[in-house]
DNA sequence: TTGCCTGCGGGACAATATGCCGCAGCCTTC
DNA sequence: GAAGGCTGCGGCATATTGTCCCGCAGGCAA
C-alpha cells in the first residue's frame, strides 16, 4: 500500500518545516505550499488523501481552497489549523466543508488525530465532555471581535467603529494571541 | 402568507419566555419545549421553518434533536444557542447539520440574524433587516458578567473565578454603572 | 498626474484599568 | 471559639487604553 499523501498549506516557515518532517517520519508523503497560488497548483496536479490548511495565509484565509480541494479530491479530509481560533471562523470553515478545525499550538499527533478522527458522533455525545464553565470575559471578547471583524470582511477600522473602541486598541488586541479558554 | 413557525428548545424559564415574546412580536409563531422529550413530540407533530436549540438541556445536549428535525423538516434552518460556547461544540454542531451556532448572551435580533443569516436568497432582500449594530465589547462584557453573576447567585468571588479575572477587578467593574451601549 | 479620502501599521505618552498584596468585618459551620 | 468563605476597600507596580501623529498604499475624481 502506498503512502498517504498530505497537502500542507502553511505560510509559517518554521512551523511548516517542523510539521513536514514530523509527518514524513510518520510515513506520510507531504507536499507543502506557502500560499494560495502554490496550493492551487498542487491541488490541480496531485491527488491528496488529506489536507492541512493554515487559516491565515498572509492577507486572506485559506477557506477558498476547500472548494477546489473537494472538487478534485472528493475523498480527502480537510483540517483547518489556526493560531487565531474563534467560533465564528470555525463555524464558517465547517460550513464550507472542512472536516475539522484545530487551534494552534498543536503538535503533530494532535493534528493527525484531528485530521484522521472519524468517530465524530462520540466526540460530544458523552455528556461529561460538556464543558460547563462559562467563557472568560477575555475569551468572549475575542470571539465577539472575530465575529464582527468577519462580518466586516476584515476591515479593522469599521470594526473598531462598530465596537466603539479605538482602532489603535483593536489593532493591538488583534496582534495578540487568542485567550486559552 | 402564513407566519413562519419556530421551534424553541430552551430549559431556562426566564430566557425562553423573553425569547418567545420577542419572536412573537416579530410576527413568528413560536412553539416552546423545555426538554428533549417535549421537543421530540413537537417535532413529530408540527412542521417548523426554523429551530433554536439551547445546547445544554439539563444533563445532555440538544444535538440529538438535529437529526429528527432534519428528517421531518428538510427545509428548516437550525440555530444552536449556548451559554457555554466552545469551538469543539461549535464544530460538532455544524457537522451534525446545524446551520449556525451562537454564544449567549445574545438578544433577539442577534439570534434572528444568526438564524436567518447566510445566503438564504429569500431573506437577503428583506428591507426590514435594517442594519444590526453589534454590541460594543464593553456592553457585551457587562452582559456576560451580569449573567454569570446571576448564575452564581451574586457570589462575586465565585464569578470572578469562573471568569478568570481577579476578584478585586470584578468588584471594581461592578461598582461602575452599566455601559450605555 | 495631483489631490483627497480611507485603511493599515506603528511610535510616544499620559490616563486608566488590572493584578496582587493586605486588613477588617460578617457570616456559617464545626 | 476557631476556621474558612465572602465582601469592601486602600495601596502600589504593571499592563492596557485613549489620543495624537506619521508614513505608506490603493482607489477615485478632477
């Protein structure tokens, strides 16, 4: 049986190198693309079994790659990975056809687990995993900001206006990482 | 044209009453269920256009209602609502067929927006959907704090713990008056 | 082309807010 | 009465914001 072929779309130099190596060691064949165009070329020329897409590719998101991927490769499973996770983008990604969504930081095992994981039904079905703590205010703020920012197609100035906060402040908040939980 | 029929599954007495009224005033017909069994009875006896499900129903989740709903009512749009939002449950809900996922606190407009949202051709042109301003981050924070504080029967220390903020900070926030909007 | 407007990123500095300490008073429960 | 939890509040040392101010880039109209 031949090796499974994974498409890795990730613009972070270091992270992509680490991931590539980790996946290769686990006996996968990995093709890496650092941006949307490179990714499209690969998608059109190769059959992939899986895809790992970093949500934030420089300017825009990698969500646009989902459709071409699905079209060329109806059987591949797609995992969206992001350092700036939010419920809004997660919902959007899944709606667009991604199979899973994972927040960085995550190690290779975690990522592979999320990518291969097919026993979806059990994930949340058990009542114990039902996380009963309310969101922290920071987390809630982050989610809300992401939602509004998304509604404004990434326009920071407009988002700041609607949120009644200074653009400079929003800008600074966005540069930080999302809150753990 | 007859009114659109909404199924509201929500175990919180107060919240469900408020929502029911708000939706009724907006000219929807609302059926309310406080638990899974009640909901199933309604699903089997009525045709719904939309459904709003609180994710946490006492012990388990309301995700199990998605399948029956979809089966009986292939056209309905389903919104999952929860005070304990997390990316994991959001992804799960969308995978199971929910159309959107929203974190409380959320007002009726926000909820309806999330429910009707999306490229639904017939609702896009709706002139009534006049520009919904998102809550400011301060307002959202205030609402959330009040809600959690309430769940904890006014216990400031416990609330601060859950919100992962310093008790002193919470105390100071509470001394100020609520934000205008 | 030249303004002009808008968005983006970021420096600098003062005004606030927050984290964290400690203390005293009040309850309720052993 | 001692123990432990909650509340209100006074200080700081830090962190985060509000403001103002530039420079740069792209879209657009004169």
